[in-house]
C-alpha cells in the first residue's frame, strides 16, 4: 500500500512539474485543440470514409478548407493549378509560419476499423498512410495559433497548406514552383507513425517516370516475323534493370510496375508501358542512376527493333533536416508526456501484430529521445523534401498504429478510423501548435532554425524535377 502511495505521489509531482513548465499560451494551445477535438475527429473520420486518391480529393479538400474558413481563415482554393490544393491564412506581418496538411488515400486498401483484414468495400482505396489524420491534425494546430493571434497574444501570420496527391504525383512540387512558400519563415509538418518522436532523419530523393515501347503488331502464329514486339523490349528492359541492381550503391532503390504488356496472346504487341521509380538518399546519387536507366531503355528498344519514349512524371528531393527545430519539438513532446491507451486499444494493437506476424507488444507510448541524424537513412520518400529545400522545415512523427505495423497496409487504415488514430492526431495538433508558438514567441529560436537551413542548403540551387506545364490532373 505504501508503495502504491509513493508511486501516486511521484506521478502527481511529475504532472505538477510539467504543468508548471507550460506557459499560459501553451496551455491555451492545448485548450484550443481540446475545444475543437470532436470536430477534428469528425473531419478525420469523414476523410477516412471518403478515401479519395491523388488529385481526386475533391470532398476531402473541401471539408478541410470549409472548416478553416468557418474558423476565420482566408482560404484561397485551387492554387498552383490543382483544384484540390488550397492555402488558408490568418493574421498579418512577421513571422509567417506554415503547417502542412495532406489528405489523399491509397488504392486498394479499403478496410473496416477491425484488427484483422476485412475490406469495407473490396478493391476500393483506404488511408494506408494516415493522411486523414495528417490534414485534420495540422488544421487543429493552425486553428490554435490563429486563436492566439486573434486574441492579441502573439503577432504574425499562420498558414495552413492543403497539399494534395502526396502518394502519387507529389502535389507540393507544383506549389513550391508556384511560390506558395515565398515569404514563409518556417514550416512545420508531421506524419502518422508507429512511434512518437521529433523527426530529424532525412528521406529518399526520388524520380518518377514512364517508359513506352512502340512496335508493329502481327499475328503471333501466322506471321510473327512481320511483328516487332513492344513486349520483348519491355522484358529486355526489366531484365537489364534487375541485372543492374548488383552494380548500384546500397542506398539506391529501383522499382517498377508493368502497366501494359500487351492485350491478347495471339497478337504480337505493338505497345507496352512501364512505370518506374529510382531513389537514393541524395539527389546527387539518384540522378546518375536515372540517366543510366534511360540509356538502358534505348538499348532494349534497339535489341527489339522498336521505338521508345521516356517521360518524366515528377521527382522529389530528400528532406533537408533541421535539428534546431527538432530540439524545440522534442522539448514540447516531453512537456506533453506520452499518449495513454486503454486496455481495449492495447488489445486492438496486439491483435494487428499477431495477424501481421509481429511481436505482440502493443502500442509504443514512449517519447523517444532525439536521434543523431544519419547520413544515409532508409525509409520512403516525400514531397515535404521539396518544401524543406525552400523554407526551414520541422518534422514530427506521432504514434497512430501499433509498433512494427506494416505501413501502406490495411492495418494503418484500421487504426486511422478509430480511437488509436484519433489520439495520435490530437497529440500531433498540440505538439505542432506548441512548437509553432515557440517560433512566434522566440526570435532567437526562429533565427537559429533559419541559420541551420541556410548552412545545410549551402550553395545548392533548388530545381524542381517536373516537366514543363501544368500538374498531371486526372493522370494526364
């Protein structure tokens, strides 16, 4: 009994210290997020149910933009030539702090809020990366800052950036090209994760392109000698790619999807198409590989005696890390403390781990320590990288699914539509809002963040990796 009493006292003391360290304005940030919590959850759940994919997020974008407008933001819709992109702005003058919101889903990942695979609608999309939480959580942080500006507690401008098509075409590239971040002092972003931490790791640079081969159709049995097979060229090309894997650096990733290899078996196909991506931890390492695989397409075409075409879709930079901002974010995570989960939520997480073949340890509720920044991290790619080469960027990851959950899977969809995801989203709103507040209130911190950005970028000149012309709306 004495032991229990001492533990309770320790917890109360710990809570008291955290509460004392929270400034009046940070308490206001937390209170604002909690005031809007049910509305943010409803927004997230509606976007989760809609599960609209790249550049088709018409209703999802409208839900977020409408709520921002209702809260007093000035909303500019359809920016940078994308109907589902928007910018919501409140305030005036400096500093100008922006926060990112994503809201696109992934094809084929429909799932009920159950811990075993069970599609809501077979074959339909689902939020396998948690972007329903991403957009709503970021909007919550923006609203909390807006309310402090409105109350005269801080001065400056807050911007909520509604950014579409992160999963496929990387909409932020066109927003950067349009100058959407011009005049912004710093940007804050988060992403749903299986762990909570200030994210000071980079991502992979990526180039996205398609290869088409054009041959001559013929009867596959009666006169195949009159045909020139586009499918042969495609097979020769993918064979070359797979042999090339042995001779690239370990940091390189190459992957492809055959979109058209011919239509029927008794016709020598006159057309084939491959969608391909090349990645590396640095853009400078990626580009020589991209140049090489383009030459390999020409070689395959020569061997099959067909014509070919390589078309750039888009490409993204690796994230430019900002540790100064990461350390500020880390302090706010430690002020907030870990997320707590119910027994039912822990059981939900453990069931997902059981089904996906992972150790059944449940949810990771720890505030992970800030890590050393790795020169060559693994992981995926994000168009947040392009933002980070144009404005200082502070990243955050927050637990929204159980430890070791396979990402881009039904398991993430399941958690994103129920309380595990909701808790992570609300937590992210608070942590980002508090860190944004630090940037408004502490000119020295903001200057340190900007100085580090300039130092890390050096003399590099950003050049968007996109073809000339408008964004590929409707896949065009």
